[in-house]
C-alpha cells in the first residue's frame, strides 16, 4: 500500500508538470519592462514630428507635404512614418541615445539623440519636436 501511494503521488506530480507545461505552450512571450534613465523617460509615450515637411503623396491640388512622425511607446515599440512609409519596430534608449530597429521597410534601423536642453529629437540629420496632442 505504501508503494502504491508513492507511485500515485509520483504519477500525479508528473501529470501536473506536463499539464502545466502544455497549457503554457504557444503563449505569447511578454516584452521586457523597460528601465530608462531620466532623460529617456521624456520620450516615452510621445510622438515627435519633423520640424520640416516632406512630400507625402499626391492630392487633387498636387503634391501634399507633411511632417515625418516618430512615436515611442512604454512597451518598447516605436512607430516611424516617413513619406508614404509606416514601420513598426522596437527601441532602446540610454542617456538620450535612441536605437530603433525595424523588421520591415527599406530602413532597418536608426540611431537618434534626444536633446534634453531643447526637447528636440535628432534622427538622420533631421530635427523632430514634440507633436501637439490630439
């Protein structure tokens, strides 16, 4: 009888571990929590727009101009709209230096600087200011 109880608990334990492993199979892997310094906190949940405008497409009256946009989210996601291209990627930030990576689009990455004194973001020789809230 003692042996059968041990066998029961051993089999029950193996079943529990197997069931636990199977129920988590295919579950999405959560993104890591970002730990940012004080300078980088200032870009979080913020959209920046270029200080100059670029051709965005054609309209009835001719070429339509508008700013390029970059948005940084709290979960480490970055959105970048330049001309007619819109890409999503991930970013890292340390001491105001931002590195973004994209899996799609013609540009695979960018490195930029958030300039705390002026509240401007500089990416690829273009300056971006905080976009007005909608």
